[in-house]
C-alpha cells in the first residue's frame, strides 16, 4: 500500500488556544495584575471545585509542584521515595532536589501503571520509604485506595502524580487529584496536557497545615505580617504562577469537559478501527480504561524492533508519534541506581503513543490509521 507523507506535520499532542483564551490573557494584561494576583486565586478555587480537594496551590510548573510536595511533607536527606519506573524524570528528580534517595518499582507491562503487588513486594524488601509517588499514566489512575493502604502500613506519605489525569476518575468514582487516597497530588499545565497555562502546575491537598507550608515555600519561605512587615521563616523558592498563566488556565479549564469529550471520541475511533485486520492481530492497546481522561493513546507492538520500525515509518510520513517513557533508571543520571523492573522494560520496548489531542482533525486521525495500516501491511 503506497502512502504519500501527510502535507503537514501531525504531532502526538498540542495545545488548543482559541479566541476566548487570547481574550482572557489580553484582559489580564490590561488589568492591575500580571504577576500573582486575583486570577491565581480564582484558578486555585476552580481547581478545588473540579477535583474536590480542599486546597490548591498554583505554582510555576508540575516539577515545582512535585518539589514543593516533598518539601512540605518533610522529605529530606536519608529518606527514600518510591517511584514507578515508567514516568517522566521529574517524578524522581524531585526527591533528589530534597536530598532523598530514589527507589524504582515496577509497573504493569501493558498499562504502564504501578500495581499494589509491585509496591507491596518492594516495601517488603525495602520498607524504609518515606513517600510513595504513584503516577497516573496516559489519563488512567492506578489503584490509589490499595496503594494508600500499603503506604499507611509502611508509615509513608502518598503524593499522587496526576499530571496525566486531570478530569479522570478511578475505583469507586473518586476523582483524580481529589486527595481521597493521598496526602497531596500534583497537576501540570504544560501545553500538551489537558489544560494549558503555557507552563504551570498545582499542589492539591486536604491537609491545611501542608497547604499553608507549600504556600509559604512557593514564595521564598516568607510569611506576611501586618502593614509592610514580612518574615522569611525558612528557605523557600520563587515558584509562583502569574495571573497571565492563571487567566489562560481558567479559560482552558472552562473547556475541560469538551476537551475530554473530544479525546474520548478520538479514542473510540481508534478502538473501532483497531478491531479490524490487520490491526487486531498485530497491535495491542495499552488500556481501555473507561474512567481515563485520555492524555495519551498508547499501543504495543510485538517487539522492540517492530516498534522502532513503526516509529521511523510514521515520522517519514509526517506523523510525529512518540515513546512514553524510557524507564527512568535507564537515564545516565540514574545509572548507579539499581533497579529490577521487567514489567517497565517490557512496556518501554513495545509502546508507542499515537496522536491524541482535541484539535486533531478527523482527516488527520484517518491518515494516522491509514499510516499504521500501511506499515503493518508493508
């Protein structure tokens, strides 16, 4: 089957900025506040309403949110954090920022999600974890209720990395980032995520003491007093979100339901196509979780060689598929961290993320499907 490249590049993910988003930012530019101000407060309130968490602290990035969560919970030198091997490096890096050690646990070789079984086995051999950091992957949330029970027995905190799963639910219908089964949760507002604020992140928690400390650490460790007085009570950071970012985030958040609905429509179209030959016997969909908010659409090939060939074929045809992720311990920086995660390595060897974002046009998705078919029939 001969196939010419698509006339323009189809990325794996991208933001959708419309006139309402632009108007929201322009209105803020014309207001009295462009740095942290009332839009940040409004954005935080909207995040609480969406997730059900009692407190939201908007910050400069998802990485900053991870760092502040660890700092706020008192994770530090001589402590250890347990991180799934399949995640973006920031989940592990935040532990190194506070001087803690990182220990990697395995994931399901198809879904990429950390399982209670792998965490339980890990805690049996290395029970000294101070914090467990379960990661939502591709829009699906791991079994947080069971993971929380394991963490409680081990005396560990739980920080949910929900960067992929805003708007998702799990288990009995609990909302991602609600902190129903975690001490804190983090969100990311990077352009490829569900809600774009240019950059940005948030820490969510139901713990008032933790929320107060994270707010303080977000602004240099400073507490404000009466009139002009302020006092730096600990070493903090400049991790604030601006009103410009929050204005964009608020506008985007108002469309989240539409964004997720569109993602689900695109997912259903992929799933319907892949029931037919040659797809059904050659590829496997990583997850069909009905509660997912579908950040990514991940498929698996038979082996690493076929995945590598498919990646090259897509790129030759202007479809910028991607791989999420290489196990973190395989990065050069972590090469001295011992890890045995066969599930993660099996996942990484065969996974490929197809384009999935609300602005993806029907004809573009149809080309992605034709491109995959052409590769499988070649």
